[in-house]
C-alpha cells in the first residue's frame, strides 16, 4: 500500500468514528448534524487519526532502519 491509500483510509476511519460519536452523543437530528460541534469533532478526529498514522509510520521506519542488515557480496 502506498502512503496516499493509508492516509485516505485513516481519514475515512476518522469520519466513521465521528459519525458513531455523533449518533451516540446527540439526538441524531439534522439540526444537530449541522452544528459547529459536529464539524470540529470531525476535524479533530481526522487530525488525531492522521497524527496517529504519521507516528506509526515514523516509528516503523525508524525500526526498519535499526534492524536493516546489509549483506556483503
């Protein structure tokens, strides 16, 4: 998988999580969906998931560099 695919999957996961929080935390009406709390919740969860993806990618690349063994020919 490339980085764009992983990033899009992360953003999609954040939006799904936002929708679940919205449905459990509000009455589910259209008026509640259009509030600024709903918008900032989606933005916050998207930023959180993107930071999580960047953190995991950074740690994984650091781990791969540490355990990389070069074979002499």
